[in-house]
């Protein structure tokens, strides 16, 4: 069995909705060119802030695992029948976790 992996080398922006749009464009392009089985997105792809950014700003964009960013990535994986892995800022109460997510195409 052969599988095709695509590495999405994208610069993550601060807002999750902007990165979701970037993911949609990257998946569309990859599906046309490579027909991937699996796409790998950067660490903390959901939102990225430079070192020194105020903690309250970063906490403000964190999401739960069932938040809009993960749901958007799940929809993208399902529509294109691909697996995905990406990093996100998971907000748990007043804490932030750097979480890696793997989504299978049937989610």
C-alpha cells in the first residue's frame, strides 16, 4: 500500500480564522496536484504570536478541542478524504496547552 504525504509549509498568523482559510487553500492545491492521503501542518498552526506577546492576548485565541478551528479542520479533512495533523493552542480553564491534533478523513 502506498500513501502520499504533503507537508504544508505555511506561516501561521495570529487569528485562527485566517489560518483556517490558509489551510483550505493549501488543501485545495494539494488535492489537485498530489492527491494526498495525509497532510501535515505546522506546530501551533491554529495561531502564532511572536515571543514576548502578552499572555492575555494569546489566551484570548485559545480554543477547546471542539471549537471552531478544529471543527473547520475536521470538515476540511472529511470533504477531501484526507488525514491531517496540526498544532493548536488548547484553552483549558485558565491554562493554555500546546496540543497536537490528528484527524482522520471520516471524522
